C-alpha cells in the first residue's frame, strides 16, 4: 500500500493538471473578492437623497467575505474530478493497473490507494480555497461574522458531503474504467440537480422529500448551504454521508475484484 500511495502521489504532484486546477481555485477566490469589492463600491455610490426610508436596506447590501467561504462548494466535485478522476482513468488507459496487479499488488489496495489520493486532492483543494478566501477576502472585503459557531459548523458539515462525492467519483471511474466514467463522475452533481424537480411529486410526503434531500450528497449540500445555521438533522446527515462513502467503497472494491482487465 505504501508503494502504491507513493507512486500515485508522485504522479499527482508531478503532473501539471493538479497545479493548474489549484491555480484556478485560488484565482476564483481572488476574482470573487474583487467582484464583491466593486459591487460594494457601486452600492456605496447610490444617491441616498431621493431614497428616504431605505438607508438600512442599502447598507445591508454590502458584501463580506463570509459568503465567499461557501462559493465553490457545489463546483468543487468538478475540479476534484478533473484532477483525481482523470488520474484514475489514465491508469486504465495506459494499462498501469494491470502492471500493478502483475507485480503483486492486490486490487483492494489499488482501489484504496486511488480513494486515499482522491480524498487528499479534495482536502487540499478545499483548504486552498479556504486559505485564499481568508487572505484575499479578509484583506479586500473583511468578514462580518466569521469566525462564528454557525459558519464553522456549516463548513465542517460540508466535508462529509465532499468525501461522499469523491468516493462516488472513485467508484464510477474504477467501475467504468474509461473516459465515460470520468465524464459521469464530474457531471453527477449537475445531473442530480437538474432532475431534482422530481421531488415536487413527493410534495404530499414531506418525510420522504426530507429523506431524499438528506441522503443524496448534492441535494444535502444544497440543503446545508441554504440553511439558516446548522440544519435540524445535522447528525443524521453526517451519518448518511459516511454510510455512502463506506458503501460505495466496499461496492467498488467488490466490483473491481471481479472486473476483467483487458
């Protein structure tokens, strides 16, 4: 396992894709900070003389860096997939997987090493965006409430969701073993969101609607980001994401063991 991880990390950090996506993440934090800054300037230049009674509302329109902390949450699986997903698919395209098996590595260890590296990519990208927002957002915009209990807890709640999404991405890439799996893995969040309107048919069953929103990672992410503070069933939601991570990993390993690698 140690040798597999060492080789995967070497390939990850040696390639340009990892650093290009990392630069994009940091750049987005900087550009969003500038955008919010210029929007604040526009708001501050509004002529208040003919707007009696709305001074408070205009003042409340000022944007702070607090909201930037969550700006990339829904798009992060795409960026993680571009780096980690393509790394997995390239192993199949180059027959690297077969070579690893031939020299004695077990399929379980191969799968787990891919999962660990992918989760590492997720953590690095999440941390990079967080630090970039602290620096650029803090300097250019400033924070209104952060650090606060609600914001910190909400940020922590998003991590199990990202872990589950990354585990599903690894499952799809290892199971399909081709670019199709890569494409499906990076678009699964958007596909689910597009078809989430189907929940409207469950409007007579509020409990079923609530359960669906909490059990599907992308919908749970939307629920967390739209909640005013910590969601009511936060503990249950975390348990569901951990369960998805474990189930997808065990299922992926079982399928990978039976896969015919040609």
